C-alpha cells in the first residue's frame, strides 16, 4: 500500500494538496518534509521529568528509613491494578437478554396455517390439483415423509402447537452459552449438532428483560432451539409414550417453525459494564499528614509501596513553579541543540546534494532513515537498561548495545558516502545529547559510524555486510579501552563485558540495516550495487529470452555494456550501472526481433521492404516503449526503466527518415514522425549508453579496424549527438566527452583487433 502511494508522483500529491489548501509559494516540498521531520524529532526527544524520581524501596525488602507523610494525600491505585479491578467489575455484570413476546404468536400462527392446509387437503371437496398444491407448499418447510404423516394424523399439529407455546413461554435462546472449548465439544458430541451461534459465558445466570420486568434467570432454563427440541421429544416419549413416527414428525414441525425468542442485548450489557467500571475509583483511601507510612527495617509490602508511590506523585503535583521552569528550560535547550544541526543538515542537502533534492522520493527516504534511527535509539534507551538493573556504572554499560549505526549504514548503501557522514555526525550528536552531553559517546558513535560507512559504501554482495563488522568492532574496542583507562578502571572482566556489548551493538546494526535495505530499495525505487549485481546475471529471465529470441541484439547489448563500463570508469560515473543497464537497454526488440538488422541472418529477406518508411520508423522506435513495458512487467528498477526510455533520446530514425525524403517529391515528410519518444538522457550513465549504442552499431559498417578510423568514428558520433542537443541534460562536460572517447577505444580495438591469416589447407592434410 505504501509503495502504491509513493508510486504516485509525490510532487503531484504536493501540488494537489497545495492547490486545495492554497499554501504560500515559498512553502516547497522539501520544506514540508523538513517540517514533518522536525515534528517527529520533537516527539521522539527524551524530555527529563519535572521531578527526578527518588530511590524507591522494592517490595519484599526492608525499608532503609522511616517515611512519614508530609501532607495528606490520596492513595492512588496503580494503572494495572485499576484496570484489573475495573475488569473484574465488568465481569460481574450479568449478560442482559430480551424476551420477544411477538415470536410465540407468530410461530403459533404459522403452525395453525399449516394445520389449515392439512385440513383443506383432507376435505373431500378438495380437487386433486388443490391437494397437490397444498402438499407442495407443506413440503417447502418439512420433509415429504412428515407431510404424509400429518395428512394421516392431523392431530399431531395440535400437539405441536401446544409444545411450541410451552417452549416459547419458557424461552428459547438465540445463542448457546458455553464455558470453554471443551464444554462446546461435549455439547456437540451429545446433541450431534454444530451449534454455530455460541457465546463464551462462565456465569450461571443472565438478566432477562420481559415486557416491563427484569428477572435473573438460570442459563439452563433458556436452552437453544436444538436442545429445547430434544427436551420436548424426551418429554413426549416419556409422558405420552408417542411412537417414533409421531415424535419425528412433531420434531420436524417444531424445528421448521419455532424461532428463538430470547436475544442478547449487547448494547445494554456493554452500557452496564461501562457504568460498573466507572464506579471503581482511582483512589483506595487517604494517608493523613504526619502518619507513619513505613518504619525503618520494616518489610515493604505492596500496600506500603502503593502509599509511597502515591506520595511521590503528590509531590510531583505540588512542586514549585520555579523548579518546573528550570526543568522545562533545560529540555528546550537540549532540544534546540539537536534541531539546529538538523537545520544545517537541511541547508547542506539543498545546496550540495542536488541529485537527492530532485527526487522527492529519495528525500523522503533519507528523512525516514533519520527518524527510524532516532526511534530505535529511543526504544533502546527505554528498554535495554532494564536488563542491566543493579549493575554498577563501570561494570556494564548498556548504551554500547544500542544499534546506533543503522542510519549510517543505510545512508551509505542507498545514497552516497557524503550523506552517510552527515548522518553519522547528526546521530552522534543526538546520542551524546540524550545521554546527558556525554562527549565519550559522541566520539564512540562517530568513529564507529565512519568505519561502517567506509566499509559498507558501494558494497556489491550482501555477504559483504559482514566484512564491515571486524574493523568497526576494533575501533569500538579502542574507544572503550581508552575510556576505561581515562576513568582508571582496569578490570578485565568489565572490559570484556563491554567489548561483548559493543560487538552486539555493531552486529545488530548491520543485521537490522540488512533487513531494511530491500524495503527501502523496493518502496522508494532506490537501486543499490547489490541489486545491479543480481541483475547482471545472464540467467535473468529477460536476458535469457533475449539471447534466444534476439541473439544479435543480445550480443550487441553485451558489447555496449563493455563500452559503457569502460567509458564510465574513465569519467568517474557508475560503471556497474552503465554495464547492467546496457544489458537491458534493447529488450524491447524481443517482440519484433526480425525487424532489426542485427537479428537477420545472411540472405534473409528484409521485412522493411514491404513497409512504408514511416511504418518502419514506427516499428523501430516502438522498441523503446515495449522495452519499458517489459521492464515494468519484470519489476526492473526505475533507473533501468529510465535508461531504456532515454537511450535514444529524441533522435531520429535517420535511415528511414532519409528514405522517406527520397520517396516524397513534395518534401512534406515531418521529421517529428521519425523521432524516438525520448526524453534525452538525464544522467551521465544514460548518455554513455546512448553513445555506446551508436558507436557499436556504427562500427559494424566500417571495413577497416584502424585505430585512427575508429577514433574518428567515435568523435563524429559524439559530435553529432552533441549538435542534436541530445547531451544537454546529462551534466557531461567537454572533459567527460574526451574521457568517453578514450574509454571506448580499448574496447573497440579489442573487438576489431588484427587477426593472423592462417595458411590455406593442403589437400589431404588436416590442420
């Protein structure tokens, strides 16, 4: 669901919202993301309590001092005790049920109508057609066997009316009351019925509303219909000694026409239970001023502990206004010390990370990583110390185990090294502030983050995550050792204990980052080198299909990949992306592979001979759209889809355009009809692939493998693309273009290297 929301252009969402609310023009999308981030940082910040909790005794221990009540206060129940008592009060309320007096009349009327039909059937004046209709109507509710019995013994209906009235007078419940799953299983086995309508109820009585009165009724007195019918059959068999045919017929009639007339009144039951819960007060008494709460060396019981906690809360409420202001001012100062670097980070991103700011998705992802790291830090500080209660300060320091390196690792993998450094600086500052301006933890977190960022940046295989653990753990060991030396704490046990905690902190950070990486890749369309390496596998379904159905295009794509990778390495672009995207840039040719010259065998007829130039151009250019559709179908990353879309830019299908000009004496051919849909390359990698694609295709047509001719060919293609404005939007400089030429040349020379001319084979001699 989140991906579906983000797949809608975030800029469009912002435009829709801003147009509806009419936000000022200076409120941009990055500003909104910053504002949301600030709000969450404020919410996640650990504010100090107004009253610092004193050292409370524990239940079962002996009190260290006598505690006298300094003023009169209420004894507050603990939240869990209050909730338990209220739940008990709610459980004591009986289930309320309504008796519907109209059901009995309606049931008796239905049976009497059936009796009237039976009487009409028996009368001699009834025709055969009327009798058939009557029998058919009766058979809708009861079986034909029972109908035949009633036609022979109509007085059974009188007994059925009497028994129905008796049943409904006592009451028939709409639900079965069961005490446990075992009780339900016993009833199902006893009555051979599923009892679909059931309710768990462990009391023996219910409150029954009947007309204007309310009675407390035993649960056993209001059975469900199936049990009530069994009781009727047993009573008739015992008292009237009816035969099986009569009993079976009466059972069917009652089962068909009797309806439950006692229903659960859930609304009134819930209302009464809520009222019962409200009657439980939050206090359980008072402690009078100057009375003794606990004496020194006396055992601290739960009741004593409740009084001490209540006194503490009362002291909190009566604290001086000056102290409150002092605490609040301190909280505000600490918060500002965190927010100011956050604003500096936003300024850096806006001015020095233009690629990140161009993509709202990536900006939002970076902000989410930051908030995720802060949330994990807060949870760690709240939960982890509870596992180390009672440990002295320098024996075990639980802050080491907190996974504070997650944000740095994710930033290095998903973005770049610079952003991971910025993240490291902010998280280190935040961690030191929330720990009480602890300069040691600033250094510890920052140095550990730097090592993890350096060793996780641009990793290509997921198991490389583990290579970052040893160096980071070593720097943590050095930091911990230096801190123990500064504090003159040389206990080897304490050292190794804290080393172990630091190891768990580093390892936990790595594992959590590993778990979150695919989430951010998929949801925010961020492609890491790990994903690119996985896509470079030639056994990928698309590449496998390309090699079989369009072998010439497959070989062309591999060569383009070699050219693009070499050029990207020369100018400092993403060589892995250039190579992998090259493999997929022409997958759109799979559907109509025989329309492309590289897939035609020597001597094959040219399929374009039967097409007009404009139609041929349409077929050729459509491979871009079909390639994007195929990439979406196989869920290739968005960056690969963009390169597929851009690798021809808005250039013309020149061969068929020139051919159309030759065939059109009136010169009415429109060049726009022969252009690729574009857009022009937006990145350096897309531009390199465009040039490599053109160079590889053009190099097939030259007869000579002279390096000079190859170089001139490459320069001409680059010059033509430049003059056609295909390189205007990809940030390539003149130096980069020169580097691309130098990058292409070794690969081209390797493709067209001079071969040895082998001597002719002599007759009768095998070479």
